[in-house]
């Protein structure tokens, strides 16, 4: 299956955002979960395991 032009642009945008969050903002990249069973946009277990304030620490 060939990726559409829109799909190619979307993948480039996603890669730029991953670099921004990982390299500039210090977030851990957990990889591409596209084929992961029960894949969701929000992973409640990961959010619950994170200490309060670790998502955004502006100090």
C-alpha cells in the first residue's frame, strides 16, 4: 500500500513533534505504538505512574 502525499506530510510532522518533545522538552519517547494491541491516544496507567508535576515543570 502506497502512502498518500497527505500521509507523508503527516509522518514528517509527527517526526518533527517527536524531536521537539524528546530533544527540546526532555520527554521520553516510548516508540511507535501503531501496531500495539489496545493502542489508545491517552495511556491512563502511564499518566498515573508519573509523579505530580513531572509533566510540566516550569521552575
